[in-house]
C-alpha cells in the first residue's frame, strides 16, 4: 500500500506511545511530557491558522535550542505551512534578505532576538509576530507589538486547529545555507525527504527511545541535523538549553545522564582543553556517544574523547542540501573497538547511508580510482536530497548537473580508498594550489593539531610571488596568549616537516587569540582568506 511520508508523523508517534514520558527537559529544571508538548503544538497550530497562516505559508523561527523551537516547528508542519529556521547570529540586514526571500508570513522569535526583527519590520512582508516573552521585550521593542507565545497558547482551544490534507511532495522546510560566497540560498526540503532522512539517521546514529540528547548543535542548522524529527519520532528526550560552554556541557552530561550529543571539531577541542585544565566528570549513568559532521577532527582529539572521556566517537558527513547526513565512518565491521587501528578508520569521512548513492568524480564526471590519492568532487543522489533552491532555478540546475548529470554536487573534494571510504580533503574553494600542486589544508591542520602547543588551527592560501599561493597557518595556542604562544613559528614548521613533503609545509604562521566561527562552531576560513587576499585581484585557487 502507499502511505504519504510526512514529517508530522514523528510527533504523532511520540504522543501515541510516549505521551506520559519526558519529551523535553531543560538545564533550568523544567520538564515537558510528550502529551504536554503535543497539546501546546495543537494550540499554536490553531492560533497560527486563526491569524491567517495557511498551507504553504512560510513560518520563520529565530530561537536558540528551547522547547519553543520544537513547538513552533511542529505547529507549522501540522497546518501544512513551511518551517523556516533562522540563524540567530545573523545581522538584521542578513535576516532582512532571508525573510524577504522566503516571504515569511509569520515569525516566532526568542525575546533576545526581537530587536533584530524590529529593525527590519518595515521592510519585510511578515504579518504575525510572536515572541517567547512579550514582557521582556515590551520596553525594548521599537516597532510594534509582539504577541506572547505562552499567552497565545493558553488562550487557544487545541481542538480548533484543522490539519489539512498533505502530500509527501509538499514543502516541509526551507533551510538557508551560510551564504559564505554570496547571498544565502534557501534549501527546499519536502516532507518525503525529511521523513526518509529521519529513518536513515535513526539507524546510522543508533537513536533509541531511551536516548537523552543534549542540544549543543543549533536547531536552526538543517533542522538540527534532522534531530528535531529523529529524536521525537523515537520518543527520546531532548535536553534543551539556551546556550552552553564546556563547563555547562560536562555538568549537564552528568546531571541529565546524557547519552548523545553532536559537536563540530572546534567544540570538541574546547571540551578537551577544558578537561585538561579542570578534569571534570565525563559521564553520567548512561554510556555516551558524540558525533561530528563534515571533516573529521584530528586523530588526537578522537583519541582523547574515546580513551580518556570514555565516549564513543561517530564521524558523519553531509550538507544542508543533503538532509543533511549522508555518510558515516562508524561501521564496526571495519574496525576493532579494542585496537588503536580503529582511529585510522574513524577519522575517515566514511561510506554512504542506506538509500544514498555517494561518489567522487573528476572534472569530466568520471569516477576517480579507489586509490586513496586521486581527488575529485563528492556527488550524491537519493531520496533525501533537496528538491531545489528556493526561487533559484539556475543555481539548482548547476548544482545537479555541473560535472555529472542528475547528481547533487557538494563542492567538497575527497579521495576514495579501496573499500569505498571517502576522506574529505577540502572544500573546492579551500584547496591550496601552490606551484601547480594541490595541497589539502585539512591534512596540514591535522598534523599541526598533534603539536601540544596548538589548540586550534586554520590553514588558508596566502599570495606568493614565487608559487602563486602558499599555505599560511592561523594558530590559537594552548596558552591562549598570541604574544606568548609557547612555541615559535620555526618550531612548528620543523614539526610539520617530520610528517609532510616540503612543499606542503606552511610558509607563515600567525598566532591569534581567536578564530572566526559559525554558529555551529565551524571555523570560517573565508574570513581569513578574505583578509589575506584583499589587496589581490583574484586567488590562484579562486577560493
């Protein structure tokens, strides 16, 4: 039989079987059951309909990792509207572009971010404005009133909302890319794509109903890597927090018995640095696994997480456009849990999820050899890939047909070994072309991370009269003091020569006290490249 695949099914299932059990706990001590969560979702859905939000309308949500985000997402989906999460770190001008691009009918905003929306209220098409705490913004709001979320929910009859007929091809969400090379693009995800991504993620992330998931990854980032769906559908517990640092993460892990969290490599390094200095407890009553996305963290970080913290590391890979998760290296027939050799597998990007066909192709669209050396672009096709870029047909056409027709082109460069495991080498824009040789910045960063004086590092191309461009390292020392890093540039270069060919060794090191990062903790290399190349007409690698 045929049954429509809808993103609404996940909360429906949780309410059916886990109604009296915890859906959300907060670091402030609040607890919400799935019955209570579902009731609030129904009430908000009815309130949105009462205020004129209809099937297909976009509802933007700018909120940290709170239950309000979960409630807004599911209420939006239940009325057939389109969940459109916003990055709360963006400026009003950047938000102005996105809200106008998607034509948001309603905005739900956390009280800390209403001023950003007020600054653009006259320029956007939005008609409905709801905040998580109207009292907190009453004096600060400069452009009109905000309705209070809790009041709206309390004053609305949950039985008055009408769930429309929906098709799996309907749009469930529009997730915006980071826009590092221009204006951000809206990634259109259908209900079918979200559902299939959820099924595969549950399997490959080993999500269970007794999981306790700590939200460190922003919910706005590709629907929190799809976790707003997978965790809810399995009846697991969301641990929500407005913001966390390393001390908070360790404390919450112990107090809430956290069993799973996700983090970018930079966040993992922060945890390692904090652990080295303070030696906190690393586990509650549950065993814990931690996942990273994109390029794997350095092997030294993975060793610390597993051997010292007692955590199980899972490497994942994907993009906003791919659901996002499509690849993992955590396939246990390929490694022995008790052997150090496992790290060589774990730090690879991995092989494809079920239902995803992943390949690496050269500039002619041909598959690269499985030799672990030949570099090509990662392409993917499957049921969880984006439908299109919102209102951008040319960009959509290019993304699916650049090197090979009918595959989504990720823009990431990788090699493939004899077993089919991918290893990301770089973004196309981050590969360094020095004297005609391709140099992976990730390979260089991995080497430098092994030096005890290096806490964080980012390597980008810098102009070179002799080689066109050459690698430069921005190093955050473990001392935290750029003036007294505890190591010299010459010592770091010598350290690299022990592991790398001479042409790969960085030609310049700059010690810094911070590196620019995204809301998910990824280092923004484009900011560093822009600074290095601001006096040049172009970059050799066109980064």
